[in-house]
């Protein structure tokens, strides 16, 4: 099993953000985690990435426990997060941002090849390669954030609300790209508030509500589920 | 409720900015008038004097700049003012001093001069060794300072870090006094870096001495600044340092070991301060436990003046402060002993007129 999360309990001081969360992800899958703002989705990803420590429970990646491993080591093992709000290094150029994505790599020739393939996927980034990250548009920043993630050769890619704040056309593009990345062999854990799109491309999905998983199933099943439609798909 | 308060806050901010600009113009015009009076109307000093002052200002400024970079690097990465940084520089100065002392007592007789010691027989190696020792000591001091005093407080309020830094400063000063005694020590340079020696240049009929130690310091500090700039802008470590300064969480999502980068930042800051300390000893000739205090707060002033957190700003601020301090008393027609007052008046002025510094971004206002 690629990722296994068991009875995860995470606190921010006195705030009990995750109240016993369990889910898993098989190799090659796209698994979606949907839920309203504040449900705890980002907290899950940050705990998997090692930025937050669980009080109880376990996270295992490729059958090895990682919930006490430091974040930089988790990155080395191939778990790469594209954080919420892109978090582009604003005072660094596009190229430098991509180089930061390849931070754990040392082979200069390989890094150059990887950067070339990111530029092939996102030609807008090539045009803006020497521009500061902070000067890019929202869509370009999201492309840069994903490209930066790909520079690390993820085995498992954690995407935190990649469609946030983008126009519908860009959202379509981003989801196409996510599917494409998945087809090339990267497993994906996708966090979204845009449940419609996420469920459409997900193999399986979990619904998160105030720190608990309240529903799970295949993407298609959840898309047809009346209570999901009611709560997350605008209730038609 | 919310709207009116925020607009009145904005109004107050705008008024404040006008007042600042106004104060800046008034003070600026007054200073210019004063300088014009002294330099052009009174003509107390000839061109040779100005050259002499300007040069010594640049030399001093180079050392301030090296120290100021340390304040700015650490501020950029931890949002704290490392008030013990001057003491880190002082330890480096002692490192250089003791290296020269040790080498002076190693005999290295030659046929023509049987009394020769290592310091004078191999001056280049001696100077190199002094810098290596001074830089290593300061780099280590920076490393342990962070590891022992600041790291446990990473999540503590910033005020606590600040107080700790002041405590560390007092501790290091007293430690040095205890170890080396309170009296000032004469730094004995190799003969080729004799402090009275240099090139003589004729400026408007008068001789100006351009000392070897001064030019040596100025060249070395310039080279170190260029080196640091390349390190920060062009290397992987430099990129990681900038990334950690911008956003620690995201940097660690890239695989950066944030603690390690913070350690290295303190090591680099310490090393530059150590180099400045050894230069201080070589050029000024005196060291004691108090040596780091004034250069330390002046370099802090320089870093604030250039825009704290901004590396070119620290370099520019250091150089400017050195020159202003050297030329200031004469240009304003005031007592030379007031040069320290000038430096700190500048700090106050900068804080009034442009709190973000010359090259700094307008962070302070956005954060209000
Ligand atoms: N740094 C933090 N400090 C305190 N509480 C936080 C912090 N981050 C998130 N929370 C709280 O934890 C809960 C889950 O947040 P989050 O994981 O960001 O939700 P989501 O990503 O689903 O919007 C929320 O109630 C939020 O207020
Ligand atoms: Mg979130």
C-alpha cells in the first residue's frame, strides 16, 4: 500500500483539528479528500508531509511509518506536497523556484532535463522563466507550484486545493494536467473544495467534516450520492 | 463599526507619512545648509583632508558592512536582532591578535637576520592564519550562540529572543574580559603591514598617506562582500537561505533542512564578523573585550539604514555610515568626538523619515 493513515489525531494547541482519521491510497490511484473550509484537509496533508506531528495515530508510506520522520526526509522518499495557496517563493525567479523543487537532487544534467520537461508542459513558464514568482498571475503561479512539485520526482503527489481562485477554463486545464501526471505513474492525493471536479477524476474519495471522515466511496458513487449532492455539489 | 476605524487609521497613516516627509525635508535642508556653510563658505579644510576622511570612512565602512550583513542575514531568517553579533566580531579580533602573538614568538632565523620570527619571515602566511583563526572562532561562536541560546526559543515571542540576545552579548563580553583581562592589547602586525606605512599621494599640495592596512582591509572586505553576494544569489545554499527567509514551511516542503540552513546562516554571519574583527585589529591596532560593542551597534545602525533583511542594503548602509561618520564632524563643523553621536542620530533620522531603510521594502506599513 502506498499511503496508509490510521486513527490520526492532530491538535493546534487546544483545537482538536483531526479527530481520528483513517484512509489509504493504493499505488497509481487518485484519491480525493473533499470537505468544506476548515474541515481539516490541509491539516491531513501537512501531517503526512511531516510539518505537523500527530498526537495519536500513524502515517505509513510504502509500509514504513513516517509520522516521526522530519519533513525534508519525507520529501526525499518521494512524498511531495503542492501547498494551498501555491506558496511560490515570491522574490525568486521562476527558474529558481523550479530549482528549489529539485532541492533534494544533485545531478545537474537531470535537473536541466526535468526543467525542460516542466517548460514543455507549461510553456507560459518558459516565457516567464526570469520573472519573479510574485509577479505571475494566479494561474501561472499554480502551474509553477505544480511544476516545482514535479521537479522532485514525486512518487506520491499531495495537491492542496489546486483549483482555488482560478477561472473555470484554468480549472479544467489544471485537472487535465493532474490526470495526465497520474497517467504517467504518479499517485495523487487531491484535496479540494471543488467537489464536482475532484470526484470526476478521483478513483476513490473521502468526505471530511470537522476533523472526521463522514463518507467514503468511489468518485462516481459519491457524485451520485444525495447527501453529497446536497452538501457539496450545490444540491440540484 | 469596522469601516470608520479603518478609514481613520488610514487617514492617520497618511498624515504621519506627510509629517515624516516634511520632517525629512526640513532636516535635510538644514544639514545641507550647514554643510554648505562649512565646506564652501568657511573652507577650514583643504581637499587633502577630505580625501583622508573619505578614505578612512570607506575603510571603516567596509568593516561595518561585513558586520551589518550578519545582522541582516539573521534578521531575514529569524526576524530577530542578534545583539550578540558585535561580541562575535570581538572574538574574531582576539583570534587574529593571539595568532600574531603566537607567531611572533616562533623563531624563524635567516642568515641575514638571526633574530627573525615567523610573523615577519612569513607575513603572508601569518596574515592568512590570523584570518583563518579569527574567522573560525567567530563562525563557531555564531553557530553555538544559535544552537545554545536561540534555537530553544524558536517558537517563543520575539521579545524574549531579543532579551536573550542582549544577555548573550553581556555574557560574551564578560567572558572575554575574564579570559583575556580588561586592559587593551596592542596588535603587533607583521612589519609589512606597519600601521604608519603606506603610499603617499599628493592632493592639492599636501601629502596624504594611504595606509597599507587600510587598503588591505578595504580590498578584503570588498572581496568578501562580492563572495557573499555570489553565495547568496548563485549557490544552492544561498537559494535555500533565501527560501527559508521567505517561507520556512514551504522551504521544508522542498526538502530543505530548515534548522541546518539557520545554523549555516549563523556560521556565515559569524565568519564575516570574524573577518571584520581581524581587520579591526590589524587596522586599528587595539583589541579588548569591549572592541565589538561600538562597531556592533553601528553595524546594526547600518543594517537598519540600508533596510534590515536586505543584503545590498547592509553593504550600502555600512559604507555610507563609515563615510558619514568620518566626514560628518568636519562637514558639520562640530567636535570630532561627536562622531558616535552622528552615527546614532542617523539611526533616529532613518527611523523617522524612512523606517524601512534605504533599500528596504515598505513592510512596516503594510503590516500595520
Ligand atoms: N495554524 C493553526 N492554528 C490554529 N488552528 C488552526 C491552524 N490551522 C488550522 N487550524 C484549524 O484547524 C481546523 C482545520 O483547518 P484546515 O486543515 O486548514 O482546514 P481545511 O484545509 O479543510 O480548510 C480549522 O478549524 C482551523 O481553524
Ligand atoms: Mg485547507
